[in-house]
C-alpha cells in the first residue's frame, strides 16, 4: 500500500472517532418545556395577596354542629354553589348525610375549623365539593363551564353522595344552557366595546383591560366583556356569539364569574384548547377561593399566549438561527459508518494487496511464487532468495510425489517468507509476495 493510501486510512479512522464523540456528547440533553420561550407573564404572588380571601365570619364549630343537627343542609351567607334540588334530594334518599355550604375565600384557619365539624358529611366551599374521604372535581370543559358560570355543583354533589352511600357513581348531569341575548341586553355591551374595548356588567369584578392582552393577541386588539356569576337554573346569554357578528375577525373574551370564553378566529378549536389547559391546572383553586376576575383573566391570557406562541392556529414559530450541529446530527451515524467501512476496506487492502487476492491452493501458490523468484533472480543475489528457490524446489518435488498438501504449504510458507525478506532488501514493495500475488496468476 502506498504511503498516500495509508495516510488516507488513518484520516478515515480519525474522522470516525471525532464523529462518534460529537454525536455521543450531543445526546446529553435536558427537557425545557418553555413554549419556545413564550413571553407570557408568570409572576409569583404570595398567598393572600391576590385578593382570593374574603372577610367571611363563620359561626363557631359548636354552632355549625348544632345547625347541622337541626337541618340536613346548612347554607351560610355568601355561598355561591347551587344544584338541582330534586336530583340531589333523590340521591340523598333517607341516608344520614349532612351538607355544609360556605362561601369561597376562607382562610387556612377557617378550613381547619370546618374540619372540626364532625357531623358535616359533605363540605361545599365555594364550588369545591369534598366528602369524608374523597373530593369530586370536574374534568372537562362542559363541567368547568357550568361550575364557574352558574355555580352548578349538581354532578359533583351526586358523585360524593354516591361515594358516601357506597353506590355506583352516577353519570354527569349537564344542566347548562345557552340562549341568545336580547337586543336590549346586547346594545350596552356593543356600545362599551366600541368605546374602550371593555364592558363591565353590574357585579363583575374586572376593572380594566389587562396589560398582557396585546401579548396574547398581537394581530388584532381584543375585546373584553365581564359579567358576574349567572343565575343557576336559567339559560345563560351567549354574548360572544352575538358579538362576533358585530366585530367580525376580532378576538373576544367573555367572562361569566370565573369562566372565560373565547370567540373569534379559530374559536372552534382554540377556545377548547386554552380552556382545558387553564382549568385543568387551576380549577380546584378557583373553585374554593374568591379570585377577582382581573386575576383569572390574567392567567387565562397567559395560557392564550403560550398556546399561540407554540405555533398553533396560523401563528408562525419564532425565528431560530441556523444550527449546523442540529442539522448534521441525524447524518453523523451514517458518516461514522462510512468512515469505518473505508478504514476497514483500506486495512484489508493493506493486508491482501490490490486485485482479486492471492492464490490459495498449493499448486497455484507454487506457480506464483516461482514466477516471482524468477523475476527477482535477475535483480538480487540475496541469500534469502537462494533459500526461497531451494524451498520452492522441494515444494515442486512434493507436489510431483503427491505428498500431503499440509507438507507442501509449510514449504511454500517458508519460501514466501524468504521472498518477502529479499524483496524488502531490494526496496521493492511490489515484489513482496502479498502484493505481487494479489492480482492472481495470469
């Protein structure tokens, strides 16, 4: 093998080593779920500093115990949970189950006080429902919408009652219904939105358009309409659907109590994705505390920003500079394999020489080595050449006498070794048997 090919062989090996090292180092990755570095605000707020607590004064533990002894269901002033009375009454039957219903936003100390009321089988704090062992929560948008729009806890109560009575859990009950708003109801909402993008109905706690609204909806200025929790058992006016006709193409967020509903571009899928992401994480907290609508809407807009910034719903992904390593990584294993094959191929060539390979049978080897010895005899008087010729003569006689090939091979191996020594002494690599015989006998 020439020096150039030998150097090339080591270049391929070095390249293979570099590629495998780079590839293995690149596998040390960590997961960073950041929605492509979404700019949504996620400021930490200390407990009690977000307006989620109320100034509710609870009766003493003894008073609550007495009230529950006298009444099956005790509802304290300020409670916001409602249910279908017939369905719940039928579920209770004649079971000795006592239900205590309190306002949301209780302090930790007040929660501890409620736990001391031993005859309260079921507690409803805000719209959070818990029994002696388990709690019940909504798990889809329909359930969360009813819970936070009208305070409906019918399904949650029936689930806990069935659990307390050791019965099979009932199917969810969907009592929520929409209706179209009347012209008189819609007119002031439209007027406020045209004036300053915000409508606040009596009883709503939203105070202003949130600062992060433009981050959540960067293409069009969004509109916001806020309403208090709606009356239970009555159809809810669907202002969003009517406002879409008045403001086509504009993002619209309508709040009913702690429920935020999106209308506008991609509303069919976008609204469900955002709502599920938010209420799946925060429903338990929103159910038991009295957060102002400003706080709830801020969290909702963060979720909108995260979803939109992830590249969904026709929002482009943020620009990422070209990364050669990221592009090259998938092909590195293949380049590594090619370099290894090239190294092995050149290594085999170095051992066997070029061509179809040396002759294998003793007669063929004898003929090849004899031809080589004749060519070298005109150039060398080396003793090794003389010894090789002697061994070849012995091998030729052994073949003629039909001696075992094992004996002939030993003679040929010895002759080949002597010819290799003579070729090295001449400085002729092409006369080395491994190279000379590689092309076969012509």
